């Protein structure tokens, strides 16, 4: 049973009405009309968007990756979409954000923004309240949230970023193999960031939701910045680097050469 089902969570989406016609008719088997829809250009959506901001604060604030509210709107809600699972505040795990317990609140979230390349989306800021009480369920709900996003948008290509030290490494690894486009990004707030690409998205969703496939690879030490810079130098020279999995304690495993 999926974690979202075991917790009686429902899928939701934040996007402008124009995107509704582009979504898959049944992402992960859920009818498009059954999704809880929040239009960022309508005042009625404000309470739910407030909870998304709170979710970001709880999960990314301690990592110094807290997103300004305007960035939510300008970089995701208006040009792209947000997807996730949620439930009534008095039934969701960990911290739901207080207040009216009859409100529907988000438990997980994934942001997606269209890129200039045709049919290519950037996915980022995947988080959930389960991250506050880490365990296998936290990884599984993150996998389901990204899978919902990809199944709904049906992109041909997906780009993403994650810090090598991030707990989300274990989650992204379920979608492997991922082509590592950059291993050290000085332009980012945290240089020890991985930029990756996956395609096709449909096959990645099947891998992520299916049985876990174990592949061995070189373990990436997120604190060895010299090694990360060396990896980046090889990538810039044209060598192929692929993320193929994660260790039991959530460290990325990579291989050089074709995946």
C-alpha cells in the first residue's frame, strides 16, 4: 500500500486554470477532476498557500534553503505548478501548522517550473511533514509526490537539483539512473549541489514505484569538496556521470561512463 493511501491523503495541485487542460487525465490513476485545485490568482486559495509556505519553512528553514514567499509565486505558482498530498489538519502526522483543524492542509509538496527547452520541466523543493519525523515513510511519500508530479505533467525531460548532503538523495535515487549534469555549482547558495536530468519521465515513475533495484557505485562524500570539484572538472571535459542509487544511510552512489 502506498503511504498516501495508508495516511488517507488526497492529491492536490496549485496552478493557473490554463494548465488544467495540459495535465494527464488520470495521473497515478487519479481522475484529473478529482484533484484538489488551487488557483494562485484567486484569494480563496490563500489559506492553503499559507500552509505551503509553512511547510517550506519547517522543512527547508533548518537547511538555510527557505524560499521567499515571492519566489513561490513568481517561480512556481504562476509560471508552473505545485503538486502534493494533503489531508485534514487534525489527521495529518507531525506538524500541520495549527489553527483550524478542519482545514485541508498539505503534507507533501513538489514544485515544477517549465524550462526553455521544449517539454522540459525543472522540479525542486520536494518536501513533506514526514521529513520532521524521518523514516522509510518520509522517503516513500517523497517518491510518490514526485511521481504524481511527473505523471500529471508528462514531461519528456526533467531537470532537478539537490544538495549532496540532502535527505532527499535517497528519494531521488529511486528514480535512477539520473544523468549528473553538474556536481559542484559555485553559483548556488550551496556549491555542493548536484544538477541532474532524467528521461523519459514515464519510465522513471515506473522504476520509482516498483521494486527497489540495487546498483552499486562509487559513494559520494558530500563533505569532500575537493572530490566534488574534481568530479565537476571531469563532467566539464565531457565525461558521463550517472547517479545509480543510494547507500542505506542516504549517500549518493555514482558511476562513470554509460549508465
